[in-house]
């Protein structure tokens, strides 16, 4: 009976397993510093021909790298003064239509970095800020207010990626900026690796295969760990099993003189 009780207790015991920290770092992740680009039209001197159309965005100018000022670049981005791009977005004065917005990187009166976004149908409503996101966020707020006035409905202000709307996060744009003179003098900037679409697809395939291999190794280690845990539990349960006490047998010669 004691043996059956231990067995019932053992069978109801749930096993839990936590992945060892040692294998969590093995998984291969996509490197954010590897980007893909498309070939663009160039002149006889291998210089890009403007405007450069990249989907919904048009690059009008790459600008000039201000390497002397460390605030004009980071480890991830370079912000060339004179950079200019354009794209369409909902109009501030006519919410049923779209307007062309021109994004620029400039210097203000204190020679600090200035990001400016100007709508073509109402340039007096230009928005500016100390970052690309800050400038475009102001555009979204103005559009939201215009929709509320025109439609009488409240809308939420969505978040936005300034580098994306400026075009700075685009792989082709990043490659062109990285080709500009004096890029090596930007001390904080870490150069990216740019791949063609075919090379990038091969890279992603390689990352996926390595992740699958790591997952297989993790599953194998989990199985081994669980087997070891089961063996340990079996040993522990066996130690807790008490043999029933033996009945004392009466010595027939006892009490005999």
C-alpha cells in the first residue's frame, strides 16, 4: 500500500524545465547592420543621377557630411547637411487629398542639426525638430487636427519612424551616404554592409538554417536534461519507499527451561 501511494504521488508530479542560459546566446539573429540595396542610375563618373526614385520616396540630394561636428552622426546614422527627399502624405489643408512633403536636413542659426518637413500645398505649415521623428510627428499632429475639423471625428495620432519617412533607413540611401567623402572621419559611425537582393536573400537563408540547427541542439539538450531529471526523481522516490516491517516469529524454544 505504501508503494502504491508513492507511485501515485510520482505520477502526478509535473516536470518543469528551464532552458539553460548557456544555450540562449547561441541563436543566430539577423544583423541589423546588414542591409540590402538596389542599383541606381549613375553618370560616367559613377556619381548618382538625381532624382532617385525608390518606391514611394524620391531622393533629391544627398547633401554633405559635416564630420567636424560629432552631433551630425551617430553609430547608426549619418545626417548630411543638404540631404533632401520627398514623399506623398495626407494634406493638412485638404484632408481628402495627398500632398508632396519635402524632408530636409539643415543647420539652424546656432549651427545645430535641424530636420525640416515642408508640405508643397502649404509651405507656411512647415514642421521642424531636432530629429527626423520629431519633425514628422508634428506633421501627423497637424493632419490629425485637420481631419478632426474637416470630418468632426477624433482620430489617434499614430507613431512614426522619422528615419523611414526621411529615407535614411533605406538600404540604398544608406549605401549612397556611406559612399560620400569624409565618411571615414565620422568617429562614432559604424559602417554597414550592403548586399544585393540576391546576396541578402542568401544571407537570410543562412540565418534561418543556423537558427534551425540551434533549435535542434536546444531540443536535444532539453531531452537529455529531462531524462536526467527523471532518473534523479526515480532514485529519490526509491529512497523514500519504506519496506513493510517484518513480522516477528515466535521462537518455539522461547519460554522453555
